[in-house]
């Protein structure tokens, strides 16, 4: 049994069930893991999403682990993982931030919020569009995992608005010597600043997963799990400064 606990932070609209493949792999490897629902998502769909509430969720999960923590996040969850790791007093021994190598600000963030607002005005709140895009972009198993916890479209604007107040590059600098893994799909539109992000790491490594898009853990779970388990193993044997990049 590993002495490290992994805390997995899900992406926007999704829930803890997006991590079912990772939870299974970690259990098989004997690594304890927790995957909480963020406010406004999953079993907490009736709550308002706030940055404070989201960070408190990660903090509570890490505190309940009672020891060393590797925090993992995808997209919104990746930004939150970095933001939390830069501020917590819990013992963070590793960070895996996936699909979040672009700073959420300016025209890009404003455009994303406008599109989300337009989709929300559709008669079904965008449900048909969301479900159709998921079926087209994801393997059947991934669609099933997402559906198990529900897709919560109502949290979009609040979550996106909260992102405007964070600086992930500053957060990467603040985590110091903690091993960081930046993981992006080859076709991820959120990898535009991955080199800037890597340069901000004191002990970082960039992984670009071939054939994957933004939802890298869902479309390439085996490759993602290998990177995750390697990070967990590294935290057990000690880390060395490493700024290498893995490319497809």
C-alpha cells in the first residue's frame, strides 16, 4: 500500500465519475485515492460554484488523507489543483495538471464565456448539444463514466468567471521543488502556453499524449494512468530536477 494519497479534481460540467478509470488503476496499484465533487457538480449540483468553495473541497479531501498528497486535475480541475497546491499547508508531494496550459484570461476567457452563455439560452439549456458532442468526441466507456455522475451545464458561467482571478504561471512558481507533470493531448487547444508553463516549474516535466484532445484522461486513459502512476512512484523514491519534455 502506497503512503501517498492521490486527490483527483474533475473538470467543468463533469463530476468525480470522470476519474473512474484512474481510480481503478490506482486501486489496482495499491494507491489510496479520493475524487470529490466540486460545488455545482455531481452530487453537489444544487450548490453555487465559488473559488473558495472549490478550494475548500480539495483541502478537505487532502486533509482527510492524513499524509502526503499528489493532486491531479484536468482543465478546470487542473487550474484548481495548481492554485490549491500553491497555497495549502498540506504536504503536497506531486502535482499533475492536465489540459490547463493556457492562462485563463483576456479575449480567450471572455469568448469562452460568451459561447457558454449562448448555449445556455438554448431551449434545453444546451443538453442535447453537450451530449451529442460527448458521443462524437469520446469513447463509449468515457461517455458512460461521465454520464454516471451527470453533466452539470448550469455551473459553467460561475466556474469560468472564477478562473479570471487566478494566475497558473505564478502558482507553478509557488509550488517550488514539488514534482509537476503537465499533461496535454496533442490536439488540445489549451496547450498554447505549455512552454511558458514548463519554464515556470522548478521540477517539471511536459507530456504530450499522441492522438488525444483536451479530455486526455478520458480519450487516452492507459497513457494518462502510466504518467500518473510514474509520478506517484517518483514521490516515493524522491525527486530530482527535471525539465525534459515527452513529445509524440
